[in-house]
C-alpha cells in the first residue's frame, strides 16, 4: 500500500585516480504498510576494496482520506426505504477502501429520521463515515367522503358495502 515514488539515480562517484565507481544495490531495508521509513543503500567499492555507502531514505507520511459528504432521502413509510450503494472511496495512494455497515440508528413509528452509517477505515486506522439519513414523512390517509340517502322509513335503511379508498 505504498504510493509510488520516483527518486533519482545514485550519484556518480570517482576514486582518487578519477575512475568512476559503479555502485551495487540498492538494498532496501524497512517494511512499511502505511507510514514509516524505507532506506535504499548503494555501496561503492574502489580498487583497494574500500567501500562507502550512499543511503537514500524515503519517509512515508500517510494522510487521511477526505471527508465523505452525507446523503438524504424522504419516503412515506419504513417499508419504502431503499438504501443507496455506499460510494467508492480510495485512500491517498489510490487503494479502494471497503466500508463496514450499514449501522441503522433511530426508531420511527410514524415519522422521523433513520440514519444509516457505513465506516471506511484505511491501513493507518483513520476512519471516515458515510451517513445516509432517511426522513419518513407519513402521509395521512385519504379523506372519507360523506354520503347521503333518502328512505321512506327506518326499516328500509340498508348499509352498502364500504369502498376502499387509497
């Protein structure tokens, strides 16, 4: 999970007689998953067997990934909630992070908010939450129209079947 880094070639070194010495290496030391140092060592050896090392150290400083903007939705009842797919998030080295969740918070009987949270964690342990809030706005049922009837006596009252209104 290292970001790519290009560094220049080791320096050109000559011995006391002006002969250009060719280095061996580099030898890489250090094991970094997120932050830390990696050292590259080239060794120069002259005709007498004298050696000198050229050491180049790269420090990896992992930066947290940016905040994830929240999203919202409005539905008329809990059964109509459709969760979005959480966004694709990458860390500062381009590694795609897989979120955990969602965790649902909030209890709604008729109206209110329910929050769904996905948590992204990078290799450094930095976390960012993606929050999706669903507002339930319960719509009242349809109004019931009045009806009237005229009969010539009480004994002639007949109730009709009720009509289902939606």
